C-alpha cells in the first residue's frame, strides 16, 4: 500500500517502545512532585520543565508513529475531490457556495487550477442584489460551469432584472432548477421573469413566490406557459390547472396535501398508480360541504393522515395496502372498527381530541387485537400546566383508553406519548409491552400514585424522556439491560422559574449496563446520582434554557466523571451545547483522562461545542486532546465567574 496515503505504520517499533517508557517515567516524576498537586496549575519551574519534556517526547512519538498526509488534491481522484468539496461548501453555505469556492482557490496555485477545472462545482448561480459583486460572481460561475446543468436562484428587485437577464437568458437550455424569491417580488413580476426565458427545455424544478399573507396551499391559476416546460416535474408556489394536469404531473414526491376531499380529486387520483401519501385536514371546509361516500378507492395509498369528523368516509377510500395511519379520535370504538379493514397496518398514530378526553366516553370491553401494529403514537392536548379541574374530568376517558390498549396493541415496539396524561394505567400499559424497543415521552402531565415498582424491559434500546423534574423518579424505576441511548430532557416547572425544591432520585447502578450514549438537558433544580456507566462512549450536556440550576447540574456531571474516571472508562466524546460552562472542570477532566489516565481508561478524543471559543481556551482544549500539557493560566481563569467577568461589558449597561 502506498505510504503517502497511509498514516498509521510504525517506522521503528523499538524506538516507539523506548519513547513510551521514557514518557511514563516523566509522568511518574510529575505525579510524585509533592510540591505541586496534579490538579492545580502552578509556576513551579520543576513542573514546567517536566511538562515540556513530556510534550517533547509526545511529539517524538507522534512523528515516529505517523507519516504526514499528502495534499489530497495530489493523491485523490479528481472526481472524489469534487464530491468532497461540493459537500463541504454546500454544508457551510448552501444558499451561495461560490464565495467559499473562491476562498479555496487561494490555498495554492495547484488548488486554484484544480478547482477551476472542475465545472460541476460551479453550477449554483445566485443573483442576489444584497450581496456585493453578485453579477461578477454569477458570471464567474457561469463561465467555469462549462456545459453542466445549472441551478439558478433569482433574488433581485424587478427593476434590476434588465441587468441580470443578459447574463442568464442565454443559458436557458441548461437550467434544471429555477427559484425566483421575494426581494420583494409579487407573482406578476415572477411570471414576467419566467416569460423572458421563453422556453426552458430541461427545467425539472420551479419555485415561485406566493402572494404575501397567502396560505401555503395556493390553487389560483397563473399565467404560466407550462407547454414550454416539457420536463417540469415539481412546482412550488402556484398550482397549474386543470386538476388532472396538476395531479398527474406534479406529484414528484408521491404525496398530496389537501384541505378537503372531492369526488373529482378521487377520480384523478385513482388513475395514479404511484400515489403513496395523502394528508387531509377537513376542518377548513366550506359550510356547504357534504361528506358523501366516494365511488372509487385508492389502493396504492400506504400512508394516510386525516384530521376531521368524517373519518369513516375518509378511510373508505383506502385499500388493503395501508401501513401507516394517523387519525383524530372522537369515538375510540369507531376508530378500532375502521382499522379492522387494514390487516397490514404497521404504524398507528392516535390524536386524542378534547371531545373524547373530556366527554368521559365509555369504551367498553374490546376483544380485538391488532398485533401487526408495532409503532404506536398517542398525542393528546393536555400540557403539564393545564387546569386541575380539566385533568380530573379527562381522567376517566384516559384510564379506559390505557386499560384497553393492553389487549388491543400488545406488540408495540415503538411507543410515543406526547401532550398526554401519564397515569397509573399508562405505566401498566408500558409494563405490558414485552417487545418494546423505543420509548418517547414528552410534555406529558404526570398524575401517578407513587405505587409503581421496578419493571424490566429486556429489549428496550432507546428512550427519550422529556418531563418536569417531579416525574423523573418514575423513569428511575425502569431496568433496561439492552438500553443503548438515553435522552433526558428535564424541563422547568414554570416558564419563568423561581427557586424550587430539589427533587432527589437515583438510577440503580445495574439499570443500564450497556448504555453507550447519554444526552442530558436540565433546566431546573435536580439532584441526580448519575450512576456507573462502564460502556458509555458519548455524553451530550445541553441546556434546556439559560437557568443557573441547569448550568450547575451539568457542571456537577462533569465533575463526577472527573472524580470517578473508572466509572466511565470508555467515554470518548463530550458535547457542550452552550458557551456558559465551568471550563476549568473540563480542563481538569481532560488532564486526568488524556494524560494521567490509568490503564483501561480511554482518553477523550472529541469535544463538540456549538459556540465560538476564545483562542486561549481553544488552544488549551486542543492541546489536551493531543495528550500534551498546554502552557496556560491557572484553572481559576477558566471558571464560569472568570469567563462571565471577561464577557460582561459594563459600559453597555449604563443608561
């Protein structure tokens, strides 16, 4: 294998062994230095000398183990280079990547020549009058794109269109994507621009602006000559007429979203063998709308979402191929009777209406079992801060609903509970799901009796638990030996929280022995015994909001890992989703894991933050990630108080 492409082959094994032994001796001397504890930064000259020697030996090890990588532009195929660069510039600047491409041409003359010779990189043409030199950058891209297909965005006032049109109209034969957006432009202006092109023989996607204050569903006819767009398959904005023309030609995603079903629509859809996904919301229909039974069915539809009161009429459209249904529940027994028509249903989402929940409906005994349903979602309308009287009125219906679910949907592998009541019967239903793999609980109102015992979930792999602090204790009663990913989102009790009593709970140490990814978002006071996670590889600490309790709890979690590294031996990735943090704790953790680590404890290999860091903090973190001692200030300089003082500019707050 070519060594210029590989960076992991040793040059001299004996040299590496000797250098590792030498580094171990230096580290031992550092630890044995009684005057300077390893957890404090100091100006002791002996410690500074030993740290420099340690870093020097570490550099030698790196140089001996690895060979430098060659310029990728010289060793990779040009096609692969083009794909990599295209994805990179699109990720950082999806709207107009040409600026990033021009920056890359300044890396070297070789890079410049290569980039300018790859026409597929220059096919996004953006005319945006808010950007400087937009005409020059567009002309550059047009020239370098050669004969490739183009994606064109026009975002200029109509008065500037005469300056743009001479540049782009001549390229109409290779435009496959055209977007005209408001800077502002009304629909009349966009139609005039479109007419100026004459014909667009290869255009596949057209995106036009809608009128201001109009809804997303705009069916008004437009003055567009669709016969001059022979291969157009997707249009966003106006919808052409007649209906049959629209349905047969512009369902590129095999999905239709409509406000009401008519027989004319069904007559057209029945001719479409590829119509898969239909979403109907019939709450906005006209008063004269009459829910009559349709004459034709839609056997190709597999995904159907319906909100309205004519459920039986809507479901009568569908054939036996249905696998995914979302319906609003007004009468639970009616829903079950209608579901019996679809033997292949796999994914079911029940939207519990307030009419059902507050009406105290009598469900009665139900013997039907839908064992094909493996994904079950229950969405309510009750939030944790709903009035207690309403909750009491709704309790009867929710109790009956959960009691029925035990026999009706016994094989659910995925369960999603959103904005619903979480009561004793909810816990009983969850306990009955022996094959449960994924559990998501969010924004639920918890009203349990504290009598629940531990439940074992043998196959549970993923949990997302978004609740208020008082409800976390119930989650701690789950034993899941196969759980791999846990997302804990502890929301505040109030929108503007004040000091609240702390909720104490702990997860048994043996509850999640195989947990590999832990995400914690805490915005309220919470005392948490984080436990032992021998297989945890990824830890994400996210703020639910900018509340001091949540910030301090995340600091406590890092400090726990710092003090108990053997309880997290394989932890390699830490994500910090906010700048306000006790970075002195993080630096101490990196020192202990990446330099003073004992055998069997993995170093931290990746730190992810979504905010810019100051150079001295970034330098310190990256140096520690490389397993070296950084030249830095004392730890106190990186504390939350110190960072806050540096960021706070008192002059900005003077009235």
